[in-house]
C-alpha cells in the first residue's frame, strides 16, 4: 500500500467534490476540467501536500487564482478523510495537512504487510534479467567486480520489490583469447616449477598473479610431471580444463560470502558449441547488413546509427566478442523470452553499450518489442590514510574482493559500493571500519540496534509492541514523530523511483535518512516513563521504523543487527 499515493488520490477527489458544490452554489462555472497537480512541498511549513488547481484554473474559471482557491477551501469537506485541514497560501496554493487517520492507516499498512511492506507493481510482472559481475574466470574477483556485484544484486532486489519477475545471471567467458592466454600462463608456471624460472620464459602479456602460481602448484601436486613431455596444445587444454572450473567454483564461494547468488552461470562456450553465433551472424548477413573487408566480415553498424562498423568474424575465421555478444542477447531475448535485459558494465564499456544498442535495432533480430538497458558504473578509488591504494590485476598486486571482505566486512562493502552508479566512488577504507556516526553503514545499523534494545528494555518492564488497533495515532503529534512517519510512508515511492532510474543507491539514501529521523525522534520524544497510552504509541512507531529499516537494509544486502 502506498499511503502517499492514496492521499494524493483522495485529495484530488476532495477537490472535485468541492468544485461540484461550488458549481451547485453558482460560484464557479460548470463543465470545466479540473487542471492542476498535487505535490509535496519542499518546506514542511507549507503543509504535507499542496494543490495548484486554483492557479492552473485561472483561465478556465476567469478569476484570479486566490479567489478560486478561497472558493475551493469554502466547499472542501475533510470529514473522515486523510486530511485535517486546508489553507490557502501565496498566489493560490491550497496546502493540506494530514490527519491522524492517515498516520494510523500507515502504521496499519506496515503492520499488515510485514516484510512485504513497500512493494509496488511498477513492473507488472514483466520478466527481467540482470546480468552482472561476469568476470573473466582467469583470476580472482577484483574491486571493480565488487562494485558491479553489489549494484547488480541490489538492483535485482529493487526490481523484485517493484513488481518484476527477476533473474540474476553471471556470464562466464570460458572461450576466446583470454582463455588461451590463461592456459599459456599456467603452462609457463608449471614448467618453471619443474625446470626453474630461468629455463622457461613467461608470456609478456600473461597473467602474473599469485593465483596462477597456485594453480600450477595444485596441478603439479595432483599429477606430478606427467605433462612435461606432452605437446604444448594438449598440455594447455588439460590445464584450462582443470583451472577454469576451479576458478569458477572459487568465484561462487567468494560471491556467496558477498551474499550474491545467481540463478544461472551461463557459459560462453555453449554459444560456440550450439552454433548460436553462426546463426546470429547469418541473420544479419541475410538482411544485407554485413560486408567483407581485408578477409574479415564486418557489420555495417553505422546504418543503425552507431559511430563505427564492427568486425564480426576475423580474417582468421574466429568470431569476435561482438558477434558472441549478439548471439548471447538473442539467447536472452528470443530463446529464453525475457521482456527486459539489464547489463551492468564498467565505465570503459560506455561506447560499446551505445553501439551495441544500435545493433539490436536490426529488424532481422526480432527484438523490437524487447528492452535492453545498461547500468554503467564509474570507477572506484580506494584510499587508506588519505593515500590511494594501488591495484593492478596484470601484475598480480590487486586487492581482491576477499581481501576487502576480510578487512572491512560484507556489510560495509555492500553499503559503500552501492553508491550512485554514475559517479566515481572514493572508497575510504578507514571510514568503513569506524564504529561511529561518521560511518554511514554503522549509523544506519546502530539505529536498528537501538530500537531492538529499546523494545527489549520495555519488554523487561512488561510492555510489548502493541497492534496498531490498540494505540491512538492521534497522540503522535510532535514534529519529530510526524517526520518519521512520513518517511516510513515514502518507501514505496523510493522503490518505484529506484526501479525507474535503475539506481539502487536510492535505498542507501532512504535508509540513512530514516535512521537520522529515528535518532531525532528518539532524542526528542521520551518513551520509557511516559503515560502508558503515549508510551505504547511511541513504541509502535519505533518498532515500525525498525521493521522498515530492516527491509531497506535487506534490499541492499546489509544485515540489520539487534546488538552493536
């Protein structure tokens, strides 16, 4: 239930009824449409809602807005409504203030809906795949993967709450040049273990990380020198056959620790084996969208509005990543019939995203009624003691996801990395482990723990959290109480906006503001020691804030501790 939208709907109905009465009294002309909008004023001193209908109706009613507003106010009947009062302000705004009925309905909705509170039907049951992380299985998960992981997972949770049927997918690049280089790197380290590092050169562009040495060591421990005299091609194939599944299993474990689980780990190799790539390219060729140049097959992507054409098949006969990506998206949209696909990509893929979106408009691909979106995330800069933490995957000195989880924990990682996707993120490692109000995740979690402690203390005194039906919402009249209640009501709209804008960071901001409003309420409004009727009303409000904080943190994948 969205109490804010319900209030807006009722307000418009009240204005229409007032107009009808004004017409009957001969004070306004009949037959007019009722123009105008209902908004929430930025300054709460101007009421909880403001209607601009009097100003918008000046031409229609041939009166100055202030006169129209006065007439509307005269005929408004707010009895038994969500509104306690209406006043004319400024040039003709009509400002409304909410009644205790609305606040009581809000607490009832939070109580009745429980963990489902805040859900909205923005997606109308459409199927959506969120593909994210999709790191090459040639190494460990890095900081970039860490940010993409939490953004993708949190976005999927937002979309689920917003009425979509959501599928999480990890695309495994288990084919292509990077896998060949992976095999070469393991081969070199394996032979170096047997013959000495000076005896075997390492590929100039190989993977230098310690994880490659570890894979070579594991192979040597398991199989000894049985690969020493094998031809290089067979040896690399054997090493890749062992190392890829091993790395993928480690990725699964690391991401599970990060509270991320996928519905499917989709293998790129399955596209090669099934002939899906050839079929995708054939569709474009049949449509007249390809041409040959220098022995390679090109896609005339400029015909679809892109800034350049793309190679689909190299002169060596191997298909490019671009061709594979087309086949993969046909698999998503056609073979598996997703209505919408969202790819979470790094900032370096921005140009690719624009060109690829253009490609998928080719009519032969049959995707006109499908929706492809990209969530492009900006880079991360890690700092410690005010200095940048250097990371480099190629040299093997990368700070991995597991390193970060060991140092600052899952909750801080998920909350900090869920920053606004389109902004560069400066991740302060020192701040992330501080246990004070400067640390945003600690601040929010502390609010939840503080409420749990309050509930437990009052339970020891014989007070349990009451049902809404057993309290009087009319007692919750202070500015701090009303501000907290109104923010509890905002969760459904925050979820709708987060789904619309593909911005799960909305939930970070929402939770932070909710924590701030709770702390202000708790500091200003005494609970323990108050008269029982007021104590129970405030206890219900506090516990409702606890419930909604838990929901907001859960969407981001952050725990809601009962003690800190």
